[in-house]
RNA sequence: CGGGGUGUAGCGUAGCCCGGUAUCGCGUCUGGUUUGGGACCAGAAGGUCGUCAGUUCGAAUCUGGCCACCCCGACCA
């Protein structure tokens, strides 16, 4: 199946964008680099939000909301962070328009309404949140603060692609404050586990947990951790990151607390986020030539029912026969769509729901009414079978479980088949230009080597895996000693 | 910001070199036949040809400015 997908990078990119549009998930907006998320795409995001929100709350976090605008002076307080984002910030400089005297009916920016201080549209919220935390924290009794925010952020990217990189995107960002280094580090890794759990159990996407190299880490962080997934074209996708901020932001925003022993110290911080990019990952990890394949746990529609009828009378008969089944499916917590439109033929509907990745489709026609059966088709394998109406709900629930498991197993096998250990630079380049995928290789740990490899091959160190076998070797580039393999790939 | 390209109906396009109010497909609408895998036939509607200016009797077509978008670089924790 994956073989049928376009392999050349540009073909795959085109295939991906076409799919996003055909599946009715999103489209480019008239606003530069921005995206309109259509109802079906947004429904997937809502499923993701629900699952993640519950996981955050189960680990003691609460939601809050902070302003979209960050005064420039506040933004620049943490220098590394400000520098890292400076080149992609949208900035508000005026607060008013007025009629343009030289062009009747047109508006112009009112030069008299220039802001004294420019406002940066948040590319991330550390600055505004830490400047707020300063007011909230005095004592160890005020800690920890475990807050998550669902928001939009703006990063003025040069080149954008639906879901994967857009000028404005939706995400959640967690920002926590702790009394001890240990507690903040634990939080950083706990959320990394939450993200991995979500990717594997909801998205059916196996991920590698690891630490970013210094060259790839978040500006302002002491350590950045990530989960990396592998897409069907052999490129890696960073699916989520968590950052141990040390005391960097506390120092920048002067957030101190009095500890139990009476000593004054800076607060320890973390931040972490995942975005609508995950929807892109979901598509690229599972889709085939017929369209999206959604894991049941994130599918807005679990089961679509398509009646096959010739006349209105026949539709009425089918509808009344299927109604009890719909009631039972919904009672079992499933999202069911009964598509009784008489404006489209069944074949058209089949194709459309396949394109949209609906996991299970039921077709029911006169033949089934006579036999007391339903035709059930599963999206992942495209198998069709006829089952009795009695017990259909259990059969479908079981099928959804199987689809969820099968998608994960399939993606895991794909990743295993496309992860290669290499020991020489020649082999490294050959694999990247051939089957691509993840490449495990020894690295001398220097930023210089990392930069050289990136420059020459476009491959980056995705992460230093948290789980790895200690193994002495020598760097594929410099030949210097290395204590373990790191994960390389070309990435989105 | 450098290099290349494109702007024509809701979408995708032909026409441009060689000037005469615009082609085809998808979609939409109407009528009929269809309906267990993206239906067919007949008819219809839909256009400031990105924008502003210039050349010309006449500009989608030629010239210049501007705008927007796409691709390749640079950039993308």
C-alpha cells in the first residue's frame, strides 16, 4: 500500500495537499500562509483536544488563557527566546484606521495612532505567562503552578503547508512553575510520556522519545525533549516537544519564591506543546491512495450507514429497519452518520467516506432486509463482509478495536522496516537517498559535526533516544568516539 | 531577500508568440432515465481575462508599473 504512494518528495507533498483538500479538512485562505480549517478537519482537532485535555487534567493540570499580544519589552526579556523567534514575529504597530483622503471609500493606517510600544503577536506564550507568574508567586506554598492553555499562535513562516506549517496555528501550550529542579525535570518527562501515550494509543502512531541536541533545542530551554514519528515517505515529523526551562525564564522575569528554609530562589519552569500539525501527521502516517484512514479513537464519525434504495418506499423500509441499530450503536458511545441523501448514488458515498477515512461503513439494501444482514466494510484493510443484524453492534465495536490496533501495528512495522543502523558516512548518505526513514548512527556530540551533516545531507538529529543500548562506536562524520547512536532523518 | 514561474467562471485549464469580447473538463441548475462501487442523455446559467496606465480603430493577447500567489534557495526551536 505504502508503495503506491508517491515517493519523490515533491510528489508526496502534492499528494498530501490534494488529500487534505479532497478529504475536506482544510484549505488555504486568502490570507498569506494561513489556513481555513473546515468542519471535518476541526472535528478531528476537537477529538484530539478532548483526549489530551483529559490526560492533562488527569495529571493535575488546569486550563487558563493569556493575552494574544505581548509588549515588545516583555517579549525581549528572555534574550535567547526572543532572538530565536524574532525573525518570524508579526508585530502590531497601530491601533486605528481612518478614511484615506486620497482614495475615497478606502482606509489607511492612521499615523496618529502609532502605539508607544509595539505589540508582538505571540509566537509562543512564555514571556506573557512568566511575567504573570511573577505576580502570582511569592512562596513555595504558591507552587507548583500547572497550567495549560488552548490557543492560537502566529509564526511568520516563509513557506507554509496545510497543517504542517502555517502562519497561524492552533495548539495547546503548558507552562508550569516548580520549587525544585527535580520536580520540573520530572514534569518535563511526565508530559513527554503523556504525548507518547497520546500518539501511540490515539493516533496509532509509534514515536521515539528523545532529547534534542543543543542545536535543535527550544530557545531559552535547558533541555528539549520530543516525540518523533515516521511518515510514509520516510521523513520524520516532530509531533510534540517538552522543555525543561531551568531557571531561565524565572531569572528573565524575576520570578522568585521563598522556600521552606526561608531562602529566596528562582522558580523552575517547564513548557510543552502540541499543535494542529498532529493532524498532518495523522494523515501522512496512515493515509493510502483512497484517502484518509482515521484511527477510530480520533475519527469524528466511527460508522457511516449508506442505504441502498431505488424508491422512496424502499428508503422508508430501510430507514425503519436500520433505526434500532443506529440507536444501539449510539448507546454504545459510537458516532454514527446515516447518509440517506437521495442526491448522491451509493458508489459516490462510498468513495467520499473512504476519502474521509471513516473507519467502518455499513451498506444496507433490500437484499439485507430480506436476509436480516448488513454489509460491513472496514477502511484500513478494505475488507467487506456480510453479518447478521443480531449482534452487529458487538461485531462493529470489535472491528473498531481491531482497526485501532491494526493501524498501530502497521505503522510500527513500517517504522521498524525503515529504521537503519549505519556505521559509515557513505552508507548514511545512501540510505537517506534510498529508502530514507530513520537512521541510527554514531555522532561525536559536537554542534559542528551536526551542522556539517545537516548542510551536506539535509538530515538532522531528530533526537538522542531516551531508550537506547549503550554502544561504543565512532562518529560517522568525524570518526571521533561516541557512546551511543542518535536518531537522524530528513524531517518536515 | 536572491533565482524561476503563474494570474482567464466555484475549481482546473486552452487561447497569448502572430491583437478582432474567450476553449475544454469538473462542479452548479432544469428535465428525463438511473441507483449493491465515484451514473447517463438533453438543455441552461455562470467571465471587470489580477490591477493600473500606455500603444491601437480595436487588447486576455503588445509595452511599463503595481499587487497576489506558486516553485527552487535562504528560513522553519
